[in-house]
């Protein structure tokens, strides 16, 4: 594929252009290793490296043009330089233009928030299929183009990969697309240039402070998504969350609300909750769903509202709510013959642990025992580690602290930081087992009939990342094997 540089530049607002723009461009790259002769290189300032450092490298492969925030001191006469205010934002618009603005040809809905993004986006995708439409999904678990699975490496891909996936959805005849919008993606302008039909906000609690630094910065990154929505889009927000209304203070989109506690455009209410499902109402209409917990009731209310706002038939949406099934690794239950239930969940923040454990306690009551197995990821927010342990300990009868994805850290050191959140009494009923497989097996061996084991933190992930290497490890496989041994 070849596009004139002048055509691509219509998508951005250059501050300065040095050199001719009547040149052919054969590819766009922000990674110097992917730069090609007659290509366009975008020098992006990233978290680990600055693309401006590689301008001499890409000049040597005879790229046609370079987009940058700062012109190099020595200009190559064979290269056209385009100076912009923000290279990352420019890359998003250029990527969209390169692939023919695919998001404008889809009804694209983004979902953001700390918890619930994957479930909400995935269920909207499943809802579209139940309604008879072809749809695409961009999520933490897996991307889908129609029925074709495409492995996922990031919650939100880089702009070039993102637009390439969206263009494939268009080519495959998809009418709708649903995507998770991470705070990193918003802060790094990965979604710049996309046209959204709507946006959904779930909630905001502490997460990713290793990247954002403060909760305020984290909030601003999430809010930036709603700030960019066009007037013809919808913005659906959870008004039970304390920052729900803050998210849409400056949006141009039409605002809608959902709630479990107060009047809203879309109102959900839990009537009865069990480990295998929930009886609830959606806008006063009763429906039985295969999900458990108030946090899932919020997700389902968001799905109900977003599906209707996206244009699906309200009566059909209500019927199809009962046909939806839980997302892999999200409150996924396993049961032994002797009555031990194990739940695998992706909960990896203090608030997510509270939601899941409170749900389990509400169902099993004060007499039912709960054993929680949980760790914390390495190279991430240290501050949430003792908080996670404390929340888990006060809501469990027994706690096993273990390894999650230690990455470059010592698992025992991570566990030691988690233990700092425990009282003396909580520490006495806590085991520390760094080997996650052994921790799961220990929990199963300790559980009595009628007790519930929560294995939290990794959910759908089929690996454990240690020293830069991903080793196969799946909580669901491990607990299934352990439960089978006691049957």
C-alpha cells in the first residue's frame, strides 16, 4: 500500500514542515526496527525510550519522512521533517488515516474503569452476536474479528495494531466493535483518531499508580476518554461511583446513567444471589442471569444500557441477558464431588478483592468458610500490596499469600510487603507459600465440604511471568487438577 505524504498530513496539524510533501509513503512505524525505505517514522517519547534518539538510524534506511516533536540539529536533505506538538497523538491520527479511518465505519464502543472492563466489553460483543450481528472485540483476554480469535498482548494495542485490527473487522463485515480502553491507552494517546459511538465508565479505585503516580492522574487519564467523545456519541456512567459524574463533566457526548442504588436511566436491582447465578431486575423487568455478585450486577446493568444505546432492540436485549455467560477467569467456579467450591477470579486490586469476597460471604453466610489464595504482581504498585492482604484477611477465614507474576522481583519479598498489612491475629491464620501451584493445592487440601476457595489475581492468564519469561501456568487447570485428586 502506498499513500501520498500530503494526504496523510491532512489528519494532523503540523507546527512546521521541512521538505516536500508530494512523496510516496509505503509504511508507518514508531519502532525504528520496523522503519522502511520510503516509509514514515513517528518519533514517540515513550516510558522506556525516546524515539527521537533513533532519528539518525531511520534516516540511514532512507525513510521518506519523520514526524517528531523536536527537529534534529542535522537535517537529512532526503527526508521530509514534520514537527508536531505531540508525536504520540499524531501517530494515532496517522494510523487511522493509513488504514482508511476504520473506526468511522464501525459502531465502536469503548469501556473504561478500574474493574469490569473485560466483562462489560466482552458481554457487549456476545450480545451483538446474539442479536444477529457480526462484531469485533478488543480485550485483555482475547481479540476477536467476527468469530476469529486474535491473541491479545495489551489491554489496548498500539495505534497501528489497533487500526489494523479495526480495518480487518471492517473487511470481515463487522458492524460493531467493542473495546477496553485502559488508562495507559488514554494517557499515551493510543486511541487518538478513533471515532467512538459511545463510552462506558464502570468505576475507579486504586490501580496502576506505578505508572500514573497519583489517583488524580489516573482519574484524568480515564476522563480524557470521555473528553474526546463527539456530540453524537453516548457516555454511560455509573453514578454510584463517587467519580461517575466527574468523568463526564466536560464531555460533548450525550450523558446517560446507570445505578443499583438510585434513580438512573438504567436501573438494576439484585433480588437473589447464588454461587451459580442471580435474580435481578433491569428497569423493573425481572431477569435470571448466570452471574454472581453486586459487581457483576453493575456490569450487567452497564451492558443492558450500552446495548440499548448502541441501537439494539430493548426487548431482545432483556431476553438475551439471561443467555450471556461469564467471561473466562471472572468469578469462574469449580466444584468437587464432596462439596468444595473454588472460584478463580482476576481480582488484582484491593477493591476487586472486596467485591468478590463480599459476594462470596453474602452467599455462604457466617457459617461458611472462605480460604483465599492471592499474590501481587511484581514491578507494579507497591502501595496496594499490604492493602490487598488486609482486605483479603479480614474477609477470609484463612489466607494463603503466594506468588502472582513476580516479573523481576523476588516473590518472597513481595509476600513480605503484603504481610505488612496484616494484624498479629490475621498473620496467625495466614500461610505464605511462594509456589503458586503448591499454594492452590494446599488450599484445596485444607478446605472442608461446603467451604469456598477464592484463587485471585490471575484469572484468565495462562502463564506466570518470571524474570522476563512467561511459563505456562493456569489457575483454572491447577485447581481443577487439585479438586479431582480429592474426589
